[in-house]
C-alpha cells in the first residue's frame, strides 16, 4: 500500500474496550477505519520507524462519533513508511459550560506566507505543536455571561448611550461583552473556574483561561492556510467588519464590505458563518484578548508556546486577534497580530475562553 504500514500494538492503557484499526488508501492519503465504543475519546498516533516505540506523535484526539468511523490522515501524502496506532484515552470527566467545542491537538504552521497581501513583518511562519486538546468557546463571552459571573456589564453597546454621545442600543445581552481590559478578562476566567470547580463540574487540574496566541490561530484557521478561514477574500455578509474605513486609502487588497453594510457596532454573536470547527466570529465583531504578551515569534519549531516573558512594546501590551466591527478587512486575517495595552478599555475588544488542563 504505497509503503504504508499499519501496526497493531499494545496501548498505554485502556480504560474500556480497545479500539481496532483498519487501513486503506483514499486519493493518496491513509484512511483509518476505527472501531470502538461510541463516545470514547480516541488518540491517533504515528511513527515512521518502530524503534524506539516511545516517540509516538499524536496526530489528533477526538470523541468517536460512530463505529466504524473513517479518519483521514491528511498531514502527509501516503508515499512513505508510517506506522499507526489508536488508543482510547482516559480523561478526567469534565462538564464545560454551554457552547464550548473540543479542539484537538495538532502540528500546524503559524503566521503568514511572505506573499500574503497586507502581511506584517511580525507574522513570520513557524511550526507549532500543540500537544493537548482543549475546549474553546463557540462564541465570544456575551454580556449576559459576563454579568452573571462578575455582577456588572461594562459594555458600551448596551442600553441608552445618548447622554454619552452615543445612541440607544437597546438591551441585547447576547452581544459580546466589550470595554474589558486583559485583567478583567482573566479575572472572569478565574471566577468562572472557581464557580465550576465548586460545583464539581471541572476538577482542580482544569481551568478556564484565555487562549494562547497559538491556540487562537489554530482554532481560527481550522485547517485552512488562506488569509481568512473563509478563503482568499472577506466578502460582504461573512463577518461584521467595516471595509469602508480609509486607514489604507480605502484599498487593502481584499474584497471589503460595500458601503453601508457594516453595522458600525457589535452584533449578536453567531450571526455569521462559522469556521470548520464550528467557532463563530473569529473574524470581525470584536478583537479578542489572548493570554500572551506581544513579542517576536520564535524562528524555529516550538511546542506548546506560551509567548514571550515580557511585552516587547511599551506600554505593556497583550495580543488581540480577529479584527472588529470598525476595522478593515486585512486586520481580520487569521495571522494578523495587534498589541493593545493590557489595561485598555475599548468598545471593540472582548474575549472568548478556553477550558484546558492546567499548564
């Protein structure tokens, strides 16, 4: 089979009935037929040579949706020697808050190619390996969720703002929370963690937190390598962003929203097409705080990066990602990075959370 080899080996540990593999070639890639208990968390691993057998690379983790289930290894064409194994993974039971999706571990290329339009010099491509999967919010944290945990709602787009020079935005607690600093966002994560641990829904070694910058970009791209997870261009109706702004003379090389289609304010989460992971508004609506300080990327391959130890710019700035309702198209690219002072309160900055094992 074009040099492919499937090896059945004893797993590290089986909490339940072991999974069974079959293998075929599909359009030049290895297809693994996985038979096991529906609902088990499975890990697919590979090596190119058997000895030593302790260097297995995790390709993906996922909950087995059916049995048998076909999984395609599209990481490399099936032209060489590769051994596979599948194991059921014993995980500590966790019950995430609603609207969270499982994001599997992976190795991916972070940053943008040198020929990407409006690329910035801080987007140097490098390979990143994320060794652990994590849950991520399907939506940005909404005003109602923030208010329920923190007891207040700081958002500008909430209620009658005519006295402050705005307008009456009505009350829609399903809009993303904004006017939150990085510290506000991390305090929310800490409070949510304490609440969920006290309720027994997550163990002490799982926490809610902001995504690292690498986790955010991987989750945003969802397997794509184009400027936007929608493709090469960002078209009208794909996201809430303002392509009519003239920061770049009205031309940024991408297809922008025609005049009048941008809302010029946040919108209820989930109004636009999600990416392949099922995550909404990773492009536009509001910028999203990441855990990392803003700084230069590493020049080589890295594993589970946490960002630089300190901000490389003044004032001390964290990374925000994803663009916003009042930002032109190129700022909504998957690779776009922007530093913002960690105490800043802006109407176009909010956050989403991840649930993961403690680092």
